[in-house]
C-alpha cells in the first residue's frame, strides 16, 4: 500500500509517530491512513455507502469523517492489489481536485523533477 501511495505524483507515505500510523500525504493534505489491519481512504460519499453495503470488510472511516472516508479491514479484505491501487488513486484524485489549478500544476511540475531557473 505504501508503495502505491508513494508512486503518485507529489505524494509521500510516512510514519506519523504522534498518530502511530502510516500517513498518505499530498502537499500537507491527508489522502489515506494505514494502521495495523486498517486502511482508511477518502471517497465519494455515495460510493462510500455502496462499498459499505457491498463489502462487509469496508466500514465507515475510523477516527475520521464517516461520510467522506471508508476504512478497509485488510485481514478480511478480498480486494486485489489492482483494486487497492484504484481506491488509493481515487482518494489521491479527490484530494488533488481540492487544490487550485495553479497548485495542481505546481505539484505535478515538482513531481516531474523539473525546477524553475531564476536569474
């Protein structure tokens, strides 16, 4: 899961000692948490409800806004790696969409390894 999060432009997955969990970060905004056997991701509220109804191992977000976040019990989950990639990317995309267009471009630019030269 950490590798998937780290592979997204501008994203970093780091251990937060104060929360005792892996924190999926995009320019200071959280798009996921992973602790013990739970992965918590942001999602569309309607899609979140559908997932909770369809999969017993998907529950309302643990210690976060239960409308906008779902937690997945990793020990019970039947999702494939491709399924996790899709969910992590969707969470990342929701957070990215909350940034201004200018900030989105700056994140993409920085992630590409490019640097602006100043005179």
